[in-house]
């Protein structure tokens, strides 16, 4: 009989929803007219709506399902400071953004990306959002000694970055899996569903109309703005902001062809008691340098391990992804072999071909997409910056006006990702094997 790794109360939904389930809305439909219509009630859409409403704009947000059902309440709640902006899948590679834009332009983007962290922290404080915000730093574990050397070289001279030698890593993680790493001090964590609920409440206080179960099915341009079709009636708006990111459908095919929605998977363990604090003594968030990376942290109450990764590049159900994630989790923490899983879930990450976030405008429609797996702070910030543009501000974001590349072979369906994923998994395994052979010789 196969080992039962699932707790009797196992749920195929986010652990975060135990504290803050998606919002059904009040049942009302959208108004006939508004100044700005926001499509998508995730971090970007709500942040944009909140900023516009604070400036006196009438705003309506429509969401295809429940408010908070998408990726904004499905992520791991890791908050980066923008230091991984535009990175390639492996820490050992040169950022494609540097090759594409040049060092000076890339530095400009990095400086603004760092501001996303400050924006998020300020927003949480201003609106009084209780979302388990904690600044504990992030440990990046090196898969191999070569990856460790690459991390050390790239972090040289960077403020707030500490090198953790292989012999010192047990102070960060109770595991021998990694070969040292670095600590990034300006990195935080939060409860994403509670943060999302706080944004909803802030929007309601500001007068934003929030409509659940109301997908946008079509959009046409009018002389005085746009008409967006929904199953609950059309909405006329002077401007439209698309905040759909990894859930962008066929409303605007041009946009969909420039982002790759890719599933990212997370599991939650049953409560671990005192063992939980032993796994990550510092309580930091952790990710690694694998091309198919793993990322993990303790739950806000410090009782569970939340372990995530991109374990499958094909559609897979929550129990199947849980089995794959558990296998990876036990490579890092073999001491958890007797631990069962209580939750397993997935959410779509939106990748861009240049590994950069984008604020833009297509056929008059404003959008913000493509945070490549680091979207808690950046999607919030990009929504805010898009709102400034919609409000007629003169200050331009460095993320506006970037060329937003597509590929001739991509037409909305990422058929090539299983091949790419297999290649990345092979490279990770090969790098690790070569490192082990080197250690043995």
C-alpha cells in the first residue's frame, strides 16, 4: 500500500484561505458608467483602483470569479526588494536584461524596483492592514559550489547582503542540501490573503465599486472611451486598466502573446510543533539558485512549513503536484519524511520573454504584467504607477516605454514550456551531479 502523505483534513486550496477566504462581493452588478474600469481584482488592480479613488476618480473593479480567487492570494507571501529583477533562471547566468538594455538602463530599473518594497510597506502602514508583515530577510541557497561562487561575485559590494559560507549555513537552515548562500536583509514576508483583504477594505472605504463573478468578455473603443462587455451588462468607461497578469485571457490577444502563464505550486505541512523553528532558525524566507527553483518559509504562526516550486510544466492536479513537491522538500529536509500535508494549491505566474515587468498601453488600454514570480511588491507598485499615469501625472516610470517583446512561435498557448522545463530540470540535476563528483574526487 502506498504511503499516505495527505492529512485526513487535506484541502486542495490555499492554506491562506483558512484566515481570509475569497470575497463573494455583495451580489450587485457593475454600474453602466465609470471613469476607470479595472479588470482584475488582484494586487495590481486593487492598488490602481485605490490610488485613483483617493484622487477623486470613480472606479469600478470587475473580477471573473470571487474577489481574491486568483494568484494574489495563492502566492507564498515572499516580498523581495527588486534585487532579482530581470534575472535568468539560473543565478550563474548573466541577466538578460543587462544584455538587452545595457548596464545604465538596468540600474535605473533596479532603483525603481527597490521602491516597490517601500511602497508596499508604506501602504500597509497607511491603511492599517494587519497581514503578518515581518522584515526578516531572505536566504538564497546555492545548489552547487559554482553557484555559491557566482552568488558571492554578484553580491560583492551590495549593501545589505551577507555571504553565508557552507560551514555556517546551519544558522540559517537545518539542512545540508545547499552549498552556502547569501542573506538579503531587505526582504520581508506577509500573509497574502490578509493583505488582499486589507486592500479590498481600503478600496471600499475609498468608494471603489467591487464586482465579483463578472468577467470581461469583450472591449470596443468609443469616441469618448471604451465599452467593456460582461455577462452582467456593458460598462462604459473613459479608461480601462488590465490587471489580469497570469490570468489574462483573450480579451486582448496582443497582451497574452507577450506573457507566459506558468503554474507555481505550494504545499503546507501539518503543524510541526517545536520542529518548525528548527528548520529555519532565523524565520527568513528561502529560495535557491536552481533553474527550477524552490521557495519556502514558515507559516505566520510559526507552526508549519510552506514549501513551493515549479515542479510541473504541464497541467497537474493538487494531489499530483503535492507528491512532486514533497519529493523535493525531502531532499532539503529529509527529517520531514513522517510529516503529512494539509493543503496543496497552485497559481499562475506571468513570465515575460525579457524577464522584466511591464507597464504599458495597447490600443488605448492600460496594463501592468510580468513580474516573473516576484509579484507581491512589484504588482502592487505597478498598479500604483499605472494609476498615476491614468490620473494624468507627469512623472514617468522606468517600466513604461520598455519594448515588450513577443516571439513568433508563441500564440497564447505555451506549448514549449514542458520542453524548457525538462531541460532546466536536467541542467539542475547535471550541475548537482558534477558538483558531487568533484567533492568525491
